């Protein structure tokens, strides 16, 4: 059962903040691993909005779907995103890998000798 969010910010604003943090966290992770990303920050955000957020809105309607999407995006970035550069959680890395060609997972599995 979903509980009401007590934030003073509208769900659209919270979602936009998480979406941007998730996209930037993905770019940061790729850069740290030496992976070149061909998409811009805006393109990553658009894909997140269309694919992840869109999934919940299509399944659960606009209001409940946006709350669910916002919660999911929040779970995909480390909670200190307002005081530190955005970083992906394990869930965030997994979901972003699914959206963007499994680049992070492939690099993490590679063994250097």
C-alpha cells in the first residue's frame, strides 16, 4: 500500500530533481569507469522520463504513477544528493544499465590482468 508523501514540494518537482540526479549520477559513474556516453544530460533525462516514469504512469494513472516513479527514482540515487555529487545506488546502476546498453555492468565484470 502506498503512503502519502509529506514533502512540501510537488511530486513533479521532486521527480525532476531525482531524474536529473540520476542522469548526472550515471554520467559520473561512466566517467569514473572510463566509459564514453554518447547521450547528453538532457537526452538521458528524457529517456528516464519516457521509459521509467512513463511505465508507472501508464500502469497506475497520472497521480499514483508519478508518486511511484518519484519513489523509484529516489531509490536509484544515494540520499545525500543535495550535499554530494549524485551517485547511483545498486538499483540505480542496474536500472540505468537496462536502459543504456549494460555499459556499467560490462565494465564491472571485466577483469584486468
